[in-house]
C-alpha cells in the first residue's frame, strides 16, 4: 500500500504540520487529522512513477555526427580542418590530437 503525505490546514495562520498515512489507492483522501480532527489536505509529491520496459537504442553509429566520437568531433568536421579524407578519419578517429584542429 502507498504512503501518502498530508498537511494540516491551520486556521490561525501558523505553520502546517505534515504527517504520513498508509492507505489503499482506492481509499478517499483524509479530510481531517485522524487524531486531532483538524482539517488536512493531501500533498502531491514526486515518486518513481510507472516503470516499464526501457527504450532500446540503436547500435548503428553514424560517425558523421559529433556525438558518435569520444571527443565530440564529427569526421566531416575533422576532414575540413585537417585536410584529410573523411574515410581515413572514419577508420582511425583516435589518431588526431585536439591541438591539431579547432572546433
């Protein structure tokens, strides 16, 4: 059963007091504190939400995209700044140094 957080609604302007109650999901929210009888409201908080099947990512890597390489350089951009053919860079991307080109 889920645990709900409730907060008192003080009539005198004082700070509200919070407390937790374990209830079934189909139970109506409390309207009064179970011990004091003071009015209360349910507080909505974040949770884990609904967990489902994780999304699968494609295993195909497009090396022309900047995000495909560890340093964030796309092979097309490297070809422009180094003057080397993009095909040569695709086969061995790790062979460049960051000092030899500018992004």
